[in-house]
C-alpha cells in the first residue's frame, strides 16, 4: 500500500499539465501512487498523461467521459489505495518535500487530516512569477497542535481549500466523505472541505507553505450564466449533509452561514457585472430565510459583514445600486484611468526615445545653425 495517493483531476489543462506532473513525480516521498483522472478532455491533456504514464509505473490513468470535477474526484478517491490521500489541481504544482513532510506529521500525530499554508501565484508579462503567502489562520496559536474540528466550529474560519493537505483514506471511507457530483457544477470542493471539518476528530494545520496555487488561469466558474448559481447549489448540498444529524446542525449552523456568506460575496465580485443585480436579489432571499429561521448569529460576523447582511436583506435593490453597482463603476473608472496613464507613459517614453535619437539631434542642429547665421547677417548689416 502506498503511503500517499495523489489524485489529479484533469480537464483541458494542456498548458499547465506538464509542470504539474513533473512536480508530483519529483516528490522525495517515493512511495506514492499518482491517480490521474482524465475527465473527457478535448485538448492534448490525455496525450500528455499517456506520455508520463509510459515513463513512471506509479501513475494510474483513468480515462472517462466528462462528468465534472466532483465526479472525477470521487472516481479517484474510490480507486485510491494509499494510506493518505492528497489532491493536486492540474494547473498548480507542488514542491518536492510536500508529501514526505505532511505524511510524517500525519503519522506522528495519528491525524485524520493535516493541512498547510500555501502560496498563490500569478505570472507577469515578463514571465516572472509573483508569489503571495496565504495563512490558513491569522492566529499563530492555531498552528502545529492537534485539534478536534468536529467539536470546534470556529475552525471553519480557516481559509478554505482541499489541496494543501492530506487526508487519511479510512477516515474518508468511514464517514462517506465525497464530493457533490452535480454535472457541470463548480465549487464542489466546498462540500468536501466542510465534511472533513465536521467529521474529523484529530487534525492539524502547519505554518509552512508548500502548495503553489495558480491565480492567472483565464478559466472561471462564474463567467457564464450556467455557472453563476453553482455555489448556491453547493451550499444546498452542504446543508443537506449537516441537517441529517440535528446535533451536528445545531453545532455548525452559525458557522455554515458565516462561510456561506463570505463565499457568496467572493462569487459576487468574481462574476461578470451583468449577473450581479440578479445574484444580489437571490442572495438577499437566502439571507432572509436564514435570519427568519434563527440560523444566523450576529456574533460570528464582523461589524462590516453584518452591515452588508442587514443592508442586503432590508433593501436589496438599494444595496445593489449603492454598494455593488457603484463599486463596479468605480472599478471601471479606475481601470480606464490606469489604462490612460499607461498609454501616456508609453507616449512619454516614445517622445524621450525620439528626442534622444541621433536623427532628431541632427535635425535640430540643421534648423538651429541657419537661424544663428541669419541673426549674425542681420546684425552685420
């Protein structure tokens, strides 16, 4: 049995896949299996995976019809034989020591899961990458010690991701932890993340960044109308899991709303402007229901967040115009100003380049000298 099964769900990522695969193959923990689930890619992704599989017996390639991220992940988990399971998105990559060190931490502390800080990165026009350190928690006291997430709802405040750690496979199986499989849906890692915290009894977060998460992939889950409400569907799925056990629902409902609110707001600002008004109206209705049922607790939200919630529930149209649309206008004006400033700078640079050229200096000299001669001629007369 491998120590860690690394699952890579693949769909049309030919531009990033080789770097991802190479980073996983370079792991210092050699006792791994790499499960690549090709979810019906229509680009060269399958060809790339076939090439890598030919060169490394640790790679297991599953080729299937497109069924969405959640289904691809569930197929990978079902096929995994490792003691722990890791996840790598195919447009990201990992450093060589990630799985060896996480596995060692998990084994030494008998953990259901361990997660780590990570980097987000973007690539500039010059090809240089900019990395930003992301902490799972702003409070250092939360790090490097075992905690029981199933009895600590406040840990849902940790930054959400499923790929910066590893999970004990038997823990996932015992609790039936899987991804939502709604075809074509997005945000299906949210439900998986929730379940690990709701059912996990021994967990740890470590203050060392391993995972490199790409933020400049132009593909987005909220740039089409079909994807706008995927996050709403996902949180209905999560609620359905939680309410099956009244004790669990009572313990986690306020933090469920905390996470739901913040992730809805994130989706709102990432989606195209043309969908935002409609989204605010639906968002408002969901918040009203949560407040009417007494599920939302004022104390779990910041003053700023609660102000947004109150404004959106009392008058969603005014909230949209005053906070969302107005901010959108400001953003467009800022982008336009920035665009004009960049154009002006290019013009200034071009003027400076022309002024510094030999031909310009020679031209000025030819114009200047005859003028001097004319002045001397007139003075001489």
